[in-house]
C-alpha cells in the first residue's frame, strides 16, 4: 500500500484520553504527563466496578530506566509497593523433573571479541573437570550466585543488575499519585460506548452515566477487552497458541513463609507451570496451564495443594489467548498493555512491553497531526520486538527433555518459528548466539536458557582451543574467585530490604 505523508487527522493533538487504569493505563499516564504534559490535556477513565487484572508482579531490569525517567525515589517506590529485589528466575523441572537452572540478569564470565564466554567454558567442559576445573556455567555470574544464596546490596561500582517483585495493585495506586501530581484527570466510570467520527477515527467515550469524554488521541489500556482497538476499530488478533499452548492461569496470594528470596520461581508441571513471587508482606502464586489438558477446578485445587503459606483470597481463574493484535496503532488509537496482546508471564515481559510502548509512542508522538509513516514505523518496531520475545518464550517449551505428559509431548513435536529454529540450530552446531538489533534478550540470556534447558552444543570456537589447560584453568579460576569475593560481601537480601525499603 502506498502512503502519502499528509496527516491523517489534521490539527494538533492536544486532548489525550487513556481508556483503562490498570498497570498499563497508569504507567502511560505517569510518563506521558511528566514528559509531554505541559502541552496536553490528559484524562484517564477507569472503572472500579470492572477492576484490573490484578496480577503482574515480576519485572525485569529495564523498569529501572522507566523509574529514572519519572524521577522516582527507589526507596519510596519499594516501600509503597512492598517490593523486593529480583536477580533472575529459577526454572525448576523445566529441563526435566528434578533438574533446575537459573536465568539470571547478570553477565556470565568474560567475553573475548571473537568468542563469547560460553566457548571457553565449553572447551573446559570438553577437557573434563580433572584437566581443567570449571564447575557450572552459573558459577561465573555474580547475580546468579547472589540469588541462590539469598543475598543482595547495591554495589558502588558495576553494581548488580536487578529488577523488582512488586504488588501490582499498590503500584497502580503509586503511579496514579504521580500522574495526578502532573495534572492527569481521573474519571471514574464505565465506558458504555465508543463513538466515532464519520471517517472512522474515535471521537469520544460515552460513559454509563451518559457523559462523553472527547479526545484527539486515545490510548487503549482496557486490558483483554481491547475496547477501542479490537472491538471498535476491528483490528484482528494473531493467535500464537499453536506455539504457546497455555491459555489459562489461576492466581492466589498467600501469607509469607520463610525468607523472601531475590528471584522468581517458575516450577514446571505436567499441565503448565507455577510461579512464586515473594514480596515483603505476602507471596504471589499462580499456575499457568493449558485448558485442553487441565480443567479450571482441577487447576484451582492443584494450586491450593502446591502453595506454601495460608491463602489470603479465593483463587481466581484468568483466560487468555497468547498472541498479538495485527497492529497496535490504528487511526487515532494506540493500544498498550493487555489490549495490544499477551505473552504468558514466563519471562516477566509484559510490564517491559508497556514501558516500551509508551517510550516508543513518545518518540513518535503525533503532536502536530497523525501521519501514516509514524503509524507504520511504530507498528513495525512493536512487531519486531514482540516476535523476538515470543521466540524466547517458546524456547523454554521446545527445548526440554520432558516427555512425561501430553503437554510436553506436544511441545517436542511442534514446529517453531523459523527465526527460533535458526537460533536453536546455530547454538547446537557452533555454540554461537547473536543478538538482533533492538532485541530485549541478549546473548547471555539465550545461552543460559539453552544450556539450562539441556541443549548441548556440538562444537565451540577455536580461540578457546588455543589456550593450554593451565592457561584456561587460570582464566576460569580467576573469574570464579572474583565472583566468590564479591559474594561474601553481600548481606542477606531480607535484611537489606528491611533496612532499605520497609514501609514506614
Ligand atoms: P488491566 O489490568 O486488565 O486493566 C484494564 C483497565 O481497563 C482497568 O482499569 C479496567 O477497569 C479498565 N476497563 C476495562 N473495560 C472498561 C470499561 N468498559 N469501562 C471503564 N474501564 C474499563 N506482567 C509482568 O510484567 N510480569 C508478570 O509477572 C506478569 N504476570 C502475569 C500473570 C498473569 C496470569 C497474567 C494474565 C498477566 C501477567 N502479567 C505480567 C501481565 C500484566 O499483568 C499486565 O501486563 C499488566 O497488569 C497490565 O494490564 P493492563 O493494564 O493492560 O490491563
């Protein structure tokens, strides 16, 4: 299709309406009002009666950038949301029942310009522990070791790469306070109808009380309903359930038992997997499952049987289709959050995608009028980013030795996207991984998960073979010693959180 660069909707965008006030709505409101608020009138409509999805408590390190942009004080944020630190995810029973590994946020070892660290570790492994002591791949990553030993601190130089576990409901309230401080107007009410101009653009939201909220530009944060983009503008949905068979979740909060560990636990089961997210005041738990293999009642019962503390609520079942809207910006509507699509929370990527949606929108913000070139560029970037993340999540299901249940047998037999098949084959043949430009997960993430899931490369880079046993052993030993030295200096995570970020 050929596009001219004449604005689709002429005239400046001044009145922005955000439909929905879950994590997505308030994240958008907070940053948009901070950065562009002086030139805009921003209103957010949400309905207490409908409520939010109420989950989404594990994050990745990019959230720190969002907080820096907003000028958020980390201690205040952590106290307000009862947050703890997160250094990675422990995957239990994913490779096979009884086998664990960690996908950590840290870097592993030291790379050479021709070859990543994995090649040196693989060379040592090939020569054997007797000839070249080398231990586990994870021994070379401070964040991974710190997580498993339950330690954390902000280090003065080259600090730990970390994220947070947070209480989603409190986070929305926290961001709402910031947004209202920047002048965002909150409107409580149920959207009964979405009104359009003759040309199809959205004109206003009509609320249940008959009032209308007019705007020049609309941000659809209405969650799975996708009221504006999906329901009103009719944008289709690309279903990825043939690659990601889980389509349901059941969630429950429990009282804390034991120390809050600085990592998320992801425990694979015959029908899906279970998460465990420790906060300061409670634990978030859930079971993500494939409804074709497990019923809702059985899932509820299974989760209640597997949780460790007392349940603080009735378990809640959520239904979803993994996939993405064909486009996330159409006409004068951009969808952000669940309204734009959903990938299951295995790698805690949804909040990150919300953040990317906002920053990208601000980079392309149509203040002077809406141009098709901006829309196309935005949609292309969103699609690129989400497809890489989709591949990374499918990897966990595809590369595993589990065959003990129909879910795992299905995953072993299924085709995967060509982009992922290429990655798996390349690592398997040569131990090489290359990060695509603008891709979220870097080489080290791919390597940790591929090795962790049981993919053993058949070869490694010849640079590593140029080192004799002593040289290679010394190179590896020095890195491990450095990790061990830093590790013992770190306090216990729970003590650190208590002194740094407990609510006043
Ligand atoms: P919602 O929270 O559903 O908010 C929708 C908003 O729209 C609400 O305010 C609602 O009131 C409003 N609304 C809807 N219809 C109307 C109407 N008619 N009138 C007025 N208002 C309306 N993400 C992570 O990053 N990490 C995780 O660990 C993680 N875990 C997850 C686990 C599960 C099981 C699921 C399903 C998701 C998880 N996510 C996770 C994703 C995360 O929860 C969402 O990305 C995040 O909460 C954003 O949701 P949202 O704001 O788009 O939608």
